[in-house]
C-alpha cells in the first residue's frame, strides 16, 4: 500500500505534544486525509476529543481502534501518533508493526540528554516545564452524561491546580457545563494558567449529554478519594439540568428573534 507520512510524537507530560500536532494540522492545506491516534488513554480520550472538535475532518482513533487506524493508513496522507510519557518508546514498534515513521520529540530546552534525544530524529523545543519531576500517580475519571455547574467547576479546578489534593504536575479535562457548552481545561505546573476553552461542539440542551467528558490528573501524593467526591459534588441533578437548559433555550430563542 501507499504509506502516508507517519509522524510519532513523544515527550514529557505537559511539554506541548498535542499543541505541536495541532499546529502541523493547521498548516496542512486539507484535513481530510489526516488521521490521529493516541494509545494508552483508556476511557478518558481527552486529546482525541479536543482534536476531533477542532478539526472535524481529521479521523481520530482511541484505544481499541488499532485495527481501524492501521486500515486507514492505506488512504491517509498524514498520520500522527502521540505517545504519552507513561508508554515505553518501544511500544510504537508493536503498534505500527515495524512500519517506517519519523520520530519527533517535543522537549523543554532545559532537559539534559535523555532517551528522547536518542530516539528522535527531530527535536522541537516545547514548553519550559521541569521535566526532571516525573509524576508517580495518575488519576483518570470519565464523567460521560454528567453536567457540572460552571462556578463549582472553577472552584474545583482552582483547588486541583493549587495543591489542595496533592502535588499536581499536569491536569486536563473536558466538562459539560449547565449552559450546554463543552469546556476544555488545561494545567501544567510552572506554566501560566489559561482560561477554560470552549470546544467547537453544538450546545447540548436536551437532557444529559451523550458525549465524552472526563478528567486526568498527574502528580504525587494525590488524594484521589477527595477529588472524586468533590467532582461528584459538582454534578447537577436531573431537575437542575432541566431548569438550566430551559432557561438557556429561552435566552437563545429571544436572542434569535431580535
């Protein structure tokens, strides 16, 4: 078969791997022949969901779709595979069954010689994180079908990023909020914080959303039970969801009639 340009991107957590891939996709004339795969994310495909929302024509694959991904290689123009820090670099050989690829490492400038330097054919200078601090704990929770009060979410996110539940190196998540929007949250220790990003998805204003939402937190000495309970406390009841959705729908109707 005619092989696409297969680019495998690796690097420490928070270095900017997904951001770099998004930049490459934006610089490509057509997105129709681009595919993306990030193995090892399980039931919390945050990066996949973000890319699918930003680039609707890109075909995105998650765990369990390896066969589908490989079959798409026959017609793809460009293929991107993102390797999280929690996977061995050698895992790509098994995934691609020894197909050729170009290895790109996204690294902070202050990182000394590492396995990434030996592995990569191209090194991109990414975010200035402290890559010598490696997370020892990962907390992942899907929240599909849940709707969150936005003010409560902001308070919960503040607590996570300021150490209320342990030392956090990296946190990211996608959340459905009461007014029907899907918000992307992103935190990297040592990097200036950013506001929540609204994903380019239709507002969901009819019951509980049937799309992905979830959170991933990486760090040390994380109080997972406390985080789980606080997140659950942010979830809205069916009655509250219906009330919010009715109010937002009425506002949108009034705005549309003006």
